């Protein structure tokens, strides 16, 4: 199966084309493209570049994997709209994936072990925060995704581990090993100078979907957005009297 992954939730948008290797059940990246933070390329331009780098035709794509955030609401909506438009042209399977899980997988691949806090800009003076315990064998979520103020998020940076973000296996006063607390995210340096910048990658997102048998329709894809939707209904138009 040939899969295309779309990850538009961060300042660096990316597209990757992957093929599942039947013998190992792993995902091989055939080609990828990103806008490198400039957002100068439109989504379809990124898709065309990724297909060209993979030497794969549009008709060969059997599944779309879409990063659902949280993150850039405009970017995520763009990827969902692209998926929905694709569905109108040809039948295809969809899989929605969490961006924070993608970042946890990337931290694991980099060997960033310990208590890893994923921090993503939520605008309005808030951030999205989720915590994972990452070790050589894998990762697990220990605190679910939530919204927090910047001040609340700064409380994550505990002493002494936050003071030594690159240190693995600190020791407490009794000599026992203490897992370090790391803070990662696409724009994390804005709030945490000791944080490690980590941008979600479409190739990793697509690889995480291997083995998934569930699929959705384009209409079922929804951004991960923790705020309650609030809108004001426009008043009815005034009827002007005839002169």
C-alpha cells in the first residue's frame, strides 16, 4: 500500500509518500517535501513535489494520513480540506493521527528519554501540553493533552531536571536515578530557553499509521481542538420599508 501523509500543524508543513514493506511491515519513505517554515508553497505544490520526489503518480496513492493537531488551525483545516477534495475525485482511505503522538515518536527516535513534555502554541496566551514517559523500548502518555496558560506550563520545568535538559539519569538525594524532564515542541524556545525544538514530520506520521486497519471518510476528519466552539449568530437582515 502506498500512503501519503500530510502534516500542516506547525510552521514547517510537510508531505511524505511511503510504501509498506510486506516482509518487515515497516514503512519506507519514497519521497517527501516541506516548505521549511516559509509557508510559501501551497498544499497542492507540496503534494506535487512529494510525488515527484517519490516518482509516484497521483493515482497510486491508496491512503491519506492527516495530522489532526493540535497546532495551526489554518494548516490543519487546509490538510483536511485537501483530503476531502481528494475524496471527491477518487475513492481513498483516510487515517487521522495526533500530532503530539508524532512528536513523542520523534523524541523516541532521537533518544530523548525521560519525562517528555510536548508543548504546542494554542494562541490566546495558552499552550497545549501533554506528557509522555519515553524509554528505549517505546513511549506512553502519562498526562493527557490539555490547555494551560504560559505560567502553568512553566511549572512543568521542575528543578533540577529542567536545569539539565540534556542529562540522562540524574540522581536524587538518596542516590536513585531520576528521569529528566524534557520540554519539546515546534516553537518551545519562545517560552522555555532550555526546550528542544521539534517539528512534526509527515514521514514519521505516515510511519505511525502502519498496521492501522481503521479508516475514516473525509467528512469524519476533525481537528484536535480543545476549546469549546463559540460563535455568535448573525442577526436577520433588516427589511427596509419601500418608499
